[in-house]
C-alpha cells in the first residue's frame, strides 16, 4: 500500500477557518496542555500515551495502519443539510454544463443564486439533456429540473428558449440567472430576454441590495442599474457554496412541451486543430516537462488524444516547446477541464498556473513530488511506456467504436 500523503485542500481550509461550522471537528485531538497551576496535563485516552507501567496505548480501530502518513489523512467532511420544504419563491439558474458537468463559472452563478434566495427561497437549476454531474448538493441546488429530449441536443437555442418559457410560466421565479459566457449561456440568455420582452443585466459581477453592477466600456467601466429579473452574470460574480449541502429534489413540468418546428439545423461540431486553441481557452491540455525524454512520442500521444499541448518552464527553456505553450504563473494560467502533466515535478509557479483546472492527471517517476500530491489521478512509472500504452488504448477504443457503428 502506498504511503503517499493525499492532501485535501478543502479540509485544510476548513481547519484554518475558525468561522466555519465544521472548524471544531477538523481540529486534531490535543495530547497535552498546561493546566491553571502550570502543570502539564496529558490525555490518557490519546493514541500513543505511555502509562505508569510503561505500556503504550495503541489504536485498534485500524486508523494507524500504514504509518504516520495514514494518520495525516483528511477527515471526511459532512456539511450541514440546508432544506427548504415550502419555498416562498424560486431563483432559477441555467448552468452551461460544459461536458455535462458544472464549470467554475456555473458554481459562481449558483453561489450568487444562493445569496439571492436567502433562507426562504429555493435555487432551481434547469439542465438540458443528460448530465454527468453528481455534486449538485454541494453546489447549492435545492431543486433540479432536467428537460430531456433529443430536441435539446447540440445547438438548439430556439428549443431551449421554448423550454425556459414553460418553466417560467409554471414556477414564476423571482430571478433568472444565466452565465454570460461564450459556452452558450450568453446567447441563450439574450434570446430568452427577447422572448420575454425584458431587458437583462449583462456582465454582472456584483449585486448589492436592489442594485447590480456590470462591466461596460470594454470591461474598463462599471455600470450600476436596478436589479432586473433576468441576470447574465460574469465569472467570479460570487463565492461558490462551500458551507452547506442541499437536497436537490427533482421537479418536473406539469405540462408536456409542445413540439415546434426549429428554424436552425445543427450540422455538428466543426473539427478544430488543438494546436490552434489558445492555452487559456483549452479544455484538455497535455503538458510535458523535464521528465519527458521522447518528445516525438509526446507529440504523437497528444495528437492521438486530441489535446492541446502545454509545457513547463524547464521544457520551454530547453527549447522543446514554444514560449506560448508555457503553463504557470510565469506563463499562461489555464482553466482546463482535464490537465495531464507528464514528467512535471510541480514547481510552485506551475501549480499556481493550473490551480483552476478541474481534474489533474500526473504521470511521474517520483511518487513524492508536488505534482503527485496535487493530482486527482496519479500514474507512477516511466513516461515512455505509459504513453505507448495510452496510444494503444485509444486506438483500440476507436477501432471498437467504428466496428460498432458499422
């Protein structure tokens, strides 16, 4: 069994935050302290206490198995449950759900909705089609409405606006919140506002009472206006929900949606060269570092995966990659959904640059490097052998898919 210490940033943050409701539960058990008379007192029930007969107290629960590294494992956090049995009103949120999961922008939006809902309102998330998200509860969703149907697949803004109109008629929410993004929320929000004949607040980054503040003048000025019913919020408009978990009760439309003839036909996604995608906008980044010895194999693997290539500063300084491919505080800050680090030890500047990435996969020989500690999935071994196996797995998967389609 591995002795690698797996960090839990969330648990560490709760342990530092004295105002968090779970702060006390995250504190380690105190083994000794000084009494009022200056006498050092010891906890005789603590693990490792040596009694007067010289016998050390042991832990028979199994928590000590694996050595000291296992004792530093993070405690599972159970957040308090927030329930709204009879909502006084609804705050409806339509997340982008890029790749079927909540993005950081979506979580900021849900945090803003939670502020507007308060203790009496409920946050209702409206999701189109199938999704892969399992963390709606910790993101702040009280009610979940999934609009299923092939008519919502792909690029279908007319059908989605038609569905949102039906939701609006049934729930009459106090506010509608959509992300003002290029992933679909910005366009859908403006189309929805035109359908309702309402003027939305766009690029909103702050709400104070009955007033909202949005970006204007190419992002150089702030525009304050009364809070409307339809809000298109920018990224980092609020802090994500972190101190409560929610019920995520499923709800349904009381009436079936009438079929309408769409005027837009989706012809599918257009193939884009991953190398042409800017690093800051890439969703899947395959990054190499000093541990990569076969760069031709590295490029072949990136092409097989369809990923955008990145690199550490060492690889760029050595001339293996261009300067615009450098990831880190001294290069480009990235927000990829998946970031694969091959042969990167994890300097502090590099870890800062990938701090906003959702999932990090590390391939490295050193099981104790900082990148392994940061990663959500780690593969310990020689990078060349792992990359060859990865290419073979991708080809096998694609050949199997072609046979099934035939």
